[in-house]
């Protein structure tokens, strides 16, 4: 299941959201291009400090900010970490209790951060900078060269986790941004999960003589993820119901906490031609009826 945490540094604080792809390591800024190439080759084989950095890192510089960001994430200092990004307006007015509501997603993210962050490049151009580092890929989980964009605000470097449009939205919504994002993420996931249920039932009926599967059967067969059973990470309660002969089914996804984990209720059922179709409506937190 794609948790809210992966939608932002989740998109929000997810490693993939604060990074954009890069195919080659950038060089430490300030040297001539020829020297940079040589320095990259030399430092790539031996870390410059115990943290795993492959280049010298200046205190307070872009690379130092990136290192601090991931260190704070790994240490579960989530507020301090996000303060180093342009997501700050969305978190600075959150209470500790409100911040704790996102703990499942943050904890999952923190567990992905390696002990040593292998920073291997830094380029500064005026008030912008790019830092490259070896970090886990969202898709494969293997370490890959990633690029982190930063901008200077006064004497501080800020990691750019979202683009200008999203940043303007964050400033407009303030702390509501995270809550609204969580709702949208959970709703998108609910639709995707029901579509997955439809595919799982097709596979089940093919191998089971036209008989549909109960939820646990589909989980045991590896056709559905285990977290469909609970709303803890999904924000939704899922129900699969079979007809008495078990040759037809329908499924619902309902917000666990209306207005908080989601607003729209979803229904998966066959259309007039018999093909599965997902519909949704704001039903006040009640399940949609067939």
C-alpha cells in the first residue's frame, strides 16, 4: 500500500518527493571544471568524514543542510527536519498532537534513511544549489545517485521539496495542507485498492471455477495486501461481500474518520455489461449502497 508518507516528504516527506533524478554526480562548487572532475574521481572512493560524505562539507552550506535533514529524519526529529524544507509553513503551526497523527508515515520514512548519507557533489549558483547523494530509490529500494535542489534565504539554505505552485498552496493553506493532502492521498488509494480488488477477483474466479474470494482468501493468495484489513495505514475501511452462490461480489471503501482520513465513500460493483466499475460520493462517512 502506498502510504500518505510516500505522497510528499510523503510528496511531503518521502525520499522520492524531495529528490529529482540525476544520472551523474555533481562536483563540489568553487573549483575549475577540470579540477572538479578530478576531485569527484578522487573523493568517490574515500569518504571525507565519518558521516559518509564523499566531498568536504562546509558548515551551513547546501550539502550540510542536506546531511542535517536526513540525520534529523533518521533521528525522528520530524519537525526540525521539515523546517529545513519549503514545507515549513505547513508544519510550523501544527501542535505536537497534530504532528503525532502523521507518526505512522514519518516512522516508515525514518526507517528508510541510511545511517551514512553518501553526499558526493555540490554546485552553488547564486542563490540556488544542487547537492547529489547516494540515496534509496522509491521504486527499487537500492541506492542511486539523487539530486536535491536548494535555495538560499538569507544565510540559510532551504531544501525544495515541492515546486512553486505547491509552495504557494502550502502558504495559503498552512497546516491544513497536510490534512488536505492526506485526505486526497487516502481517497486516491481507496479507488486504486478497489480496482485491485476487481483484478484479484478475476484472478480468483479463473483459478477457482468461477467462485469469488472472501477478503482473507484474496490476501492469503497474495492478490491483496494485508493492510486492506485495517484502516491504520490506509485511512479507509474496506468490505467485500459475496452473493450467496459466491459468483458475484461488490466492495466498499469508507473513510475511517470522516473529514479526517477521507471524505468520499467508494463502491465497486459490476456495471450493466458486467464489468467492474468504481464510483464514489461524499456520503457523510457512510458506506455506499449497492
